[in-house]
């Protein structure tokens, strides 16, 4: 069953130099219980996608077109009050460096209780205590730490607490934006594995946002590769990693080592990322693409459908 369907989404930011087209005409579906990873370099639009889904764009940001259909409702058309009811109840988000966002003067359990009461004020103190204990069990924080303040938690425990807060109202979709930033690799792996376990137990859908292609390879069923505001390749994990089509995807894959030390032949990228205030009429990867031909400069590429679930925004490969 399709839980989320994004259709031709465009998001712009008003700047002093004009409108920056951060997300330009992207479409994707997310099935219930599946995980989708957005990967790409900084500034490609990954986080903007997550903020648009949550209705949390900054004042200079605006959904300029398209639809965000969650469980049959177009979130773009909802009022501020209606979207607030969806946020955290139905869709929750773990933000970048969220482990540093806990209020230092309030106990961790109280902050999770506050998140629950904000949406379910009728919840009794007994129910609140039981719910927080269950969440601590779920993210593997010992119950004896319920009364602790954030400074008494390690970085990994803070991140687990933030994940518990995201789960507090039983959302059907969680957006995790760089959820393991600033954690060492051992703790990072523990957090990622716990998210996978929780997803399986609760049958929730997850969107991972990361610049690290190895992270999304480990935890996601499907992959969306973004460059300059566009999804340049979309497919299952196996399709994208075993048979990449777009030159940018191949470039990303050539940039990291696997555990066995093998990797594709490294590819070179030259040129600058395009200006998204005045994007080029042709392929946005043209100046950096080692496989570009002259036609790519002025002719916008169209999606090539490799399989029913795999597509790439490239006209020459």
C-alpha cells in the first residue's frame, strides 16, 4: 500500500538574488513499511524535501508546485492548524544534530512526555509514565535513566532519546535527517540497526536523508539519488548499487571503499555545480559529467525507465 506519494514537487527559497530552486519537479512513492534513502552532496535538496514533507520550511521557503499526498490527503493544501495535527502524530522527524537539541534544564523523560501531551493532552500521568518506559525499552535506554538530564547521557543515548521522542505518538512515517551525525562509527552502526529493528517491529515507513551512500545502502529498501535539486536516479537498493545508470550515481559509488576493499573504477568530476537561481536549460550535471556529449548542454534530459522500479534522468547512458 502506498503511504506517501510525492508528485512533481517544487520548492523555492526567496533570496536577495532571486528564487533558488532547491527542489525541482521531483516525484516518488513510498510504500507502507518500507524505507527510502535520499543521498547526494550538501546543497542538493535532500533536507528541503524532508522539511517540505513536515511543513517546516523557513519563512523564505515555499512549495511552488506539486502535491504531497499522505494517506490520501494532499498536505500542501492543508491549513497550518491541520498540518500541525499531522506533524508528530502521523509524520515525525529526527533532525540533523538533534541529540544537541534536548533542553538541558529538563529531564529527558519529561521532554518526551511533553511531546505526547502536546498532541494528546488527555493522557494521564500513569499512561505517560508507562508510555515513556515502553519507548525507553524500545530504543534500549535503561529505565533507571528516566530521571536523568541530557548532560548525563552519552551522545548515542541522546540520539536514542530523540528517536524515542519521534516515536512518542506512534507515527506511520519517520524522516531521519542525518540521524547519526557526530557519532563514532560503532555507535552509528548501533543506532542504524536499532532503527531497522524498530521499523520492522512497528511496520513504519522511514525516509533516510544522508550524504553517506554507505549508510543508505545498509538501511534502505529504495534509493533516491539527488543532484542540484533533482532526483537523477531512483530504484531499489539492488538496482541502484548493482546496476547504476546515471554518471553521478556511478561517481558516488566510486568514492567509497567496501569492506573487501573493492570499488568501481574512480571517475573524475570537473566543473561547478549549477546555479539554482538560474538553472541551465540542459543537463545540470553537464559540466561535471565524464560522459557528457554536446547535446547535453542545452537539451534537458528525460527519465529513462530501466525497469518498473528503476529510472534515471539521463539521455546518453
